[in-house]
C-alpha cells in the first residue's frame, strides 16, 4: 500500500466526553473519546471510534485497537480531511485525491502505478492516485475496501468506509497465524509498517497516536458527568447496551440479537437495564416523562415523524455528548450520529425518559 502524507497540524483541545462504543470483554465497558478534538471533524472522529470499537468483535485475532491509532494514520494521510466538507453520513466533498503515481517522485513515490480502476475513484485513466481520507491506492481498495455504512458501496471517499477498511487492513495484513495486539509496541509498529513501509512514516504516525492517547486518557477521567448532569444507572446501562449493537443491520420487526428495527433496539436496550417498555414507537412515546432537549441524559428516547405512518414513526436513543444510537432503515446499519443532524432535527416530535 502507498500512503501520501498531507502536511498540516492544529491545536488539539479536549472537550466534554462522548460515549461511543463498547470495548471487548464480559463487562462491556464503554470506550470514551473526547466529544470534540480540534482539527478532527465530528463525523471523522466518530468513524475512527466506531471502527476501533467493532474490530475485535469482527476479527477476534486482533485486540487492543483504539481510535487514536486510526486518528494517527488519518492525521498523516489527510489531516482528517482538512479543507473538505464531511457530511453527517461520512461523504467527503470534494474527494481527496493524491498526486499522480507515475514514478516522478511526487509524495516520495518513485514507482509507477498505471491506472487500475479506469479512473473510478481518482479520476485518472492513465495512472493511479491515492484516494480518500486514509489514502488507499485503487488496487488496495479493490482488495480491501469495505462498506461500513451499509449503503451497498465500499467508497474510499466516505470516512466511515475508509476508517473501517483501514482498521481491518491493519489486522488482516498480518501473517495468518499471528494475533495482532495493538497495545503491544512491536505489533503496532509492524502493523503501521504494513500500512506504509517507511520508518519515518511510522515515527510520525506514532507521535500523533501518543498525543491522541493522552486525550483519550483525559476523557476517561471525566466519564461520571455527561451533558447537564449525571445519568441514571439504568439509563446509562441502556445506552451501553445500545452502543454494543452498533454495526448490526436494521431489520423491520427485528428485536435481536443479530438485527433490530428502531423500536426493537430501544425496547431491548431498556430491557437489558431492567426496565420494560412497549414494543412499538407510538406506544413508547407515552411510556415515560416528556423532557426538553436541554435535559437529555443517556438512555432517553428521541421520537421523530419520518412520514411513514402514525406519528411518531421513528425512535432513537440518546447516548451522551450530543449523539444518539440510530437503527435507521432497511439496508442500513445501526450507527451513532449527532442529535442535531439536519434530517432528524427537522422531524423531531418529542424526547421521553422511560420509567
């Protein structure tokens, strides 16, 4: 794989924490990231965190992946898509396209890579160019690019697909008999060298990983308080359970354990916390206390009118830090996204605290 570094540095600022996913293990503890890191768009930060959180479950031979590892790579490769618009679904506009790999030395490349994708990803029908926020060359994307959004296309210009593909590549590019432990210094260095066989590259990425790891450690010390106040133990348990389901598919009528619809997910999340709520959205909206958006705590339910039946027609769960777990619709995966996203904000009906 060839990676072309795009220079750029910015100050990093720790902001309130965001609960983003569960780490592996029987206790299902939440991993935490800063809600915001200066220089990393929120959608990009979520993409790193979600990819890291789901890697070990999908690839048991790889352990210890964390969002700082992917952020370190993303910093060097594209400065986290700096100068580009990143939509709430992860699409980058305009696309990030590296220099032509014609062997002329641009970006340190002296090996010619003739066109392999008919210009599909890089717009160049003569030579390949590295593409996307994680700078895959088209040949590598063809063999290792993955669809993490569930839209049917593995797209290097989508930060969710790119982050997940990078996490998986760091894992599967190791010899088949090896377990990869990203907390082990030697394993981490070997993985980064597989990503880009350059000692200078590895040193630069590891410097950023160390910095982001420091931010993650600071965030972990702030877990007890989210938003305007401490959450209830049951609400937090429900949010933790819902976050454990991120990456599973939407299924109309689904109540788990392998797939869910929106209200099936929220019902089962609260059941895991010891609270029984109704099965369907139109009943769930009346099964608790109405609250304002400024009062949200993890576990609270957010209801929307998406125009497909009696209102409200859709429900999500607040998990802290301005984010919600959402089982959106057929063909999509359960995901974490901002509460204030344009689509759902325009269709908001009510917020309810069960019980």
